[in-house]
């Protein structure tokens, strides 16, 4: 549970968490919806591994089960434990591509 945002070191109540963080996360949720609308407006096509992972993550967020943050992070992370000899590209893709192996 969050602590400290209520001015002390005690855990916040549910109402305090909502009061403190709702508007910030409302805006983030709107950003996600707008992103998905832009993808849809871009026309027909198959989702690549990133969009399949993104849609699976959105489903996790809405499933009501515990540990959503951990489960989303695990979904989007590369599960391999061995280092790669050479990166195939500069930068990160933001999601694990199962076609590339590693889990």
C-alpha cells in the first residue's frame, strides 16, 4: 500500500489513494485509449508482437486479479537469463518478441 503521500509514514486509505492519484491515472488511461484509437485509424494490418503484448497487458490491467503491475512487467519483459553476444539493433522494442526466443 502507498505510504507517505498523506503527510505521514502511515499507509493511505483506499479513499486517500484515489484522491491523491486518480486524476494522474485518468490522464494516463486516456493516453492509452488515444494510442489504441490512432493504431486503429492507421488502417488494417496485423498486430506485431508489441501490439499483441500491449493488448494482453491491457487485458491484465482490467482483469481484477492481484499483482497486475508484476504480471504486466513480466509479460513485456524478456524472460531469458543468458546475455546475448550482440544486440540485433540499437534501442529497445518495449516488449519481448517470442519469435526471437528466450522464453
